[in-house]
């Protein structure tokens, strides 16, 4: 049994309880504002039965991006400060989304993360904004426009490039 009491005028139990409360309520200094796992081909119910012990999870915190790699018998955590991220882009296909990250960190390097299609734009935007010193909130769209062409004037059903100017970047879709 551990007897924790007052030591030099400091109540250790109150300090421990305050830390636990801060983690649960998000009042701590390193708040989490997003998290995602790498996408896979297996259906979720099969993945949870046979592959859940091996996963990679990314946690977006105020201080940086945390990568947690879980193996069968081991795990590894890598913390990357937002200032170490040079660029974040994303792409989408019919099945998945990809977040391309370029960092100046030797261990993390340049990576492409395969995520669910519905999450790619959301998390890439959040990471880009934090890496450039902005809030992780949704960007404010200032203007949308298409490249001018005769094809766009005749029929809008053809796929054309859309430019979106936000308060933090110019997005090309």
C-alpha cells in the first residue's frame, strides 16, 4: 500500500488528481484536437479480430503530431513538433485518401499516409494550418474559381481544376 500524504506543504494527491482531470477534460497544456489511424483493405470487423494489435495511430496535439506504432509485442511513439513540418498535401482516389507530409525530421522524413477518403482533406488541412502557425479550426473560404476554358463554359460536367482561396492557403482541387 502506498501512503501518499503532504510532503513539504504540497498535497501530492491533489497534484495527481489535477493531472488526471486535465487529461480527461482537455484542460491540460497539450490538448488533443484530432486523431486517426492508417486505412487498410480489411473490413473493420475482420481487422479488429486479427490485426488490431498491429496499428499506426496519429494524434494531433497542440504541441505537435504524435505517431504511435503498435506491434505484436512492442510499441513506439514519435513526437514531431509542428515547426518541423514543411508541407502537407492530400490526394483522394475512389477508395482512399493520402496525406503527403514533408518534414525536416530525420526519423519521420517525407511520408505518405493512407487514410479513409472522408478524412484526408480534414486532417491534412488541420495539420497544414498548425504547421504554419494558424489555428486548427476550419479555414475561412474567401473565394472559389475555375480555370477559364471553353469546355467549362459549354458544360460544367467535365472535370476541371477548382481553385479555393482560404485565409491560410490556395487549394487546388
